[in-house]
C-alpha cells in the first residue's frame, strides 16, 4: 500500500492535490472509499476488505485527529502487504 499525507499551512494547495489524486483514480476506474465518522468505515476494516475487481483501491482518510495512534501504527506496519493507496488528508 502506498501512503500519502497531505498536510500543511496551504490548505488550498492540499485540497487541489487531493482532487487531482481522486480524478486520476476515477480515470483508472479505481474504487474510492472515504474513511471518516460519517462513512461509518473503520480504518482497519476498510483497508483490509478485498474487492476482487479493484486492483488499486483509493482510501481517503480525513480527520486524522479522530483516528487512534494504534490504528495508524497498525496500517503503517502492514503497508507492504496491503493493496491500494491511502491518502491521509488533514487540514491545517
């Protein structure tokens, strides 16, 4: 799994970069899954669920503060064995 972190003072630039990543994923027919409180998906559940038709799913994690450090450590520790791309987007 590839992991990208979009964070910094220039939130407009970070949002534009996120939109570009999402657009590229759509062009490649990848599934896009938002991971946040509203979606109801847990980080671990989302990135370990397999879809037979997706070769490179895109996971977008927002509200980094609301994710426990243990879950982040778990994801980073398994990035070599998981498929897809995880984009961690944190405003500010």
